[in-house]
């Protein structure tokens, strides 16, 4: 079979490799024929061999961890699943015995192994997974293109739901990359009092404005560049003094500090974005955090499997995230997809492993 494999521990060494052995499922496992798979920000970091992820991989390894597909073969002892079942999967393999797992916090398992980093992933034609990680999908609710990035959508849903509430509150989404765009869609769907989106990249800013222009107007949406004149005053004017919730997706120091300025006393910041460095300076910490009585909350991934159930429920109730897919490429177009993402010209690039 074919797959995108990180063949050497160096930047740019993720390549299409042919002649890879088709994996066989072991006890309690299934083999899935991958229908669609999507490039994630983590895959970009792997491709560029960034310090944030390079220590997690031992090449050669097939990368990729967002996908959907159809069960192709059952391993010994598998019950409750059949060939042809349409599925996605949680690609975090957890131990089940550490303190986090035993407290039902498997998403922060101390011993997590991730398919596509520590083990072979889904940028290929077939992937093997334990049945305990499978998630059944309904094709009428989750078409293949959407099914290809449920992993990322789960991160967005978990971030939104980590806020105390969304409905009826003024919300700021800081950063309109792919997950920020998904979070914004969830916030609008959940009926916020208002939604403000901040972004600096021209392509993402244009996509945010295009998406906002197509909405019904049920939730007022304001898309702004933080460098716009009167940015802070404008947002405060439209939110009765400041926002209640910030969903921080950028990890950028200027964005985080601007968002702290905009939070109304008693508000909360939910932080998914990862800064480039190991340190982050918060300006005016006493004034903007302590004296405002803010809550700052870090978010990691998705809850297993509560977020998956809520995400599928949102899609079943009409959440529309089709606009997140900006490009569709064959598997051999992986490097082109990385280039599009690096340039800020794409949100989700979906790959078809069986397309020529």
C-alpha cells in the first residue's frame, strides 16, 4: 500500500512511499480502509521537524491522525463490528491505569501513545486500530469530508464546552485558523449574544469575513484585525464593556494580552493555542487577571468519548462546518497541502488515499 511516511528525522522528509505492507489486525483490532484523511497543524510541525513534536517520532513512521473510513477486516475476538461499518477513531491510545485514566480523564493520560506520531497513522490506505477506539458514524449526518477531520472538530467543541456557558454571552474567538473557524461555528450555532473574531493572517481574515457574510444574522458577528484603529474600544462598545468568554486559539502573546484587555470582570479565557516558545509574558497581570477576577483554563485535545458524542450530536442537530474544507487533494498532494497551510491559503486540506 501507499502512505505518507516520515522517512528520516529531518525537515521535509515526509514523503509518499509505495510498497508498504498492508497491516493485519490483531486480537481486538480492526483494519479500516481509509476513505478520507485531513492534514492537521501537528502534521505541519512533523513535516518541518519542529522541536515541539520531533522528540515524539522515531522514523520511519506513517504520519496522520485525522480520518474516516470503512472496516475492512476484523481481528480475532472482535464482536459488535462488521466489515463495511463507517467509522472514525480516537487516535490517542491510553493506558487505562494511570491516575488520569482512572479518574475518567483519559484525554490527559500520562502514558498516551498517538497513532501518527508514536505509531503508524492514517495517511495511507489502511490503518489498524483497537475496537475500543472506534467511533461509529452515520453517513447521512457525517459525509466523508467532514468525517476526515472529526479529531480537530472535537478539539474545537471541547474548547467551547470548557467555558462555563456560551448561549447569551459575548464571546471572542482569538485566531481563525482551522480549529478557530470550527469553534466560531459552534459558538454561533449555540446562540452567543455576540461573536467577535480576531485574526492577523490575510487569508484567514478573508475567510472569516466571507463566513460571517453568509450567516443569518441571528448572532451578531464582528471580524477584526487587532491592529485596526480603535480595535479595543470598538469591541467594548459592541459588547457592553467587554467580552465574557475568550476562546484563545492563536497562542500568540499579542493576541492573548489583547484578549485579556477585552475580558469583562468575572470573565474566562479558555486556552487551546500553543505559544511558539516555552515562556509567555502576560502584560498587566494584576490589573487584567487578578483585579478582574478572571478564570484562565488550559485545554488539551478532546474528552474520550464525551466530546465525540456531543460533537456528533451537534452535527446531527445541524452544525455546518462544510466551509472548513478549502482544498481536496490526492494523497500524493500532501506536500502541496503543507505548502498551502504554511502560506495561510487553506483551512482544512482533505486527502483521498485512493485517488490517482
